[in-house]
């Protein structure tokens, strides 16, 4: 008699597939959803690349099964890899198709990035509903492709939801709950600050923020006359000559202590990545945004910053105007406008999209 092969995954739990990668912004929002999905009884699977940042982000998550597929970048400029990456995408599609056939998930949530494209297409072919999420004001190429196959596309910006028509749903971005658990006094102790003056938090941890790091340090003699500075400068970017400077604290990066740093900040200086903007909006922090220029990006940060500025939620200083004199003037204006910005942030739509996205997932699962 022929033996019946055992099902590879639990049949008394709903399966869900998460996907997205290429940058941390395509992976870290999943960290807000995973504990909630686990509480809701889902068995969680993640499909990403073997060596992408998404694997590093997800690796420490308990009870999440990680599946690797091939992936290639869909470039809109000439590169020799344009001739080979389409074959990697095709291979990734068939790999995803096989994985999905074993898992048989009830739904897929895609955060975007190029690894998500073959997964979303394979879901569509297998009749698995997809909820996608777009962080920026305009969808990237990968999410524009994915939107064709998705049931709904959750968005961070109202402009993006309108542009996507009936598929667009304004939700905000999933935010990790620990961001809201910081303690101001712990943050002050960490930085050696007494909290008697406004504290500017500079988020300069990425390579794209090095010009802002440099300009802020040039402006410190003027800035420190009005406020203290908590500087997250990124790995390898400490300035030994500034160690012990009164009112200034620098560190390469923070992990578990980041909520405390956020809690002690009165003002924020940052680039204009969508996930960071949502976090600062949810925490009601007045922001000065210096978006990445078009020469270093597809221009999404400029659009993000313009949207926040037009809604009265932030002030903006553009890269081409970035000098120490202009930065000092912009920070003094930020300090002056902080009460108005805080009031606008208090009445803005919710930035934390965790609940809204979970609702979409439940509504559209099969």
C-alpha cells in the first residue's frame, strides 16, 4: 500500500509568508508585525535572499522559518548585470513557486524590494492573496510591478494611496512597540546631559548621511550655544577631537538603547527615509529634514520631505543648500517653530500602521 507523505507544515495553524529585502527599510517593518502575527496564531515564513540584509534582520526572530531564493535587481540604467539578473529573477520565481506549494499560506505580506517581485508573482499564480506595503510617497519599481498582482497596497503617504486608486489604502508603517518604551532619564544619563536645555538628536548612522555629520560638527560652536546634541554618527565615524565636549555626545549606533535616546530628544535632525519619518512622527518629534539629493537616490526622499513640509509636520533644508551657516539658521528656526510642529504632529493621521495592516491581512486571507 502506498504511504501517504506527511504534510511539511502544521495543518492546524494558518500559514503566512512575509517577503521583502534589499535594504533594512524593506525588512525591519516586519519586526513590528511578527510578534502580533505569532499571537494571532500564524505560522510565519519569510522568503528572502541568502545573503541580503533581510536575512540578518530576520535571523534573530524566533519561530520564523526563513527560505532563500535567487533575486536580481531591475535597473533602469545600463549595467552588465541587466543581462544576467533577469535569469536570476526567473529562477527565484520558480523557487518561490515550489516553496509556496509546500507552505500553502493563507496570505502573503510584501514590504517590497526586488526579492519580493518573484514571490508576489508566484503567489498570484497560486491564488494566494498578497498585501503589499509602500513606504515612500511614490512606489518604487518593484512595488509598481507587485501592485499589479496584489489585492491591496498599504501606504505611508496619502499621496501614494491616491495614486494607486482602488488598491491603495493609507495605513502608516508598522512600528516596533519598543520604540515607545524609552525613558528620558535613562537617555540623559547615557549621554551625560542634564536636560536643562533642548536636546537635538542627529540620526546620521548611514553612509548617505556623512555630509550632514560633517556639517553639523562644523556648526557645533554655534549650535551648542542654544542646545545640546546627541549624535548618532554611524560605525567608524566618531571624531576623537570632540570627545568630552560639553553638551555634545557621540556614539556610533544604538540598538536596545535607541528608545531611550528618542525619549530624551526634543528635536531631530535626519535624512528623509520614510520609515524614520514615521517613527519620529509617531513620537511627535519636531524634525529638520535633509533629504538625499537626486544624485544619490531616485528622489524619493525629496518627495517625502516635501510632503511632510507641506502638511506642517517638519522643516526642510535641501542638500544643495547645506552649509554650516544655513544649518545653524535652520536649526534655530526649528527650535522656534517646535511648538507649532508638535501641535501639527499631535493632530496628524496615525503613523503606526501595525493594526491597520494586520486588519488588511485578516480581511484578505483565503
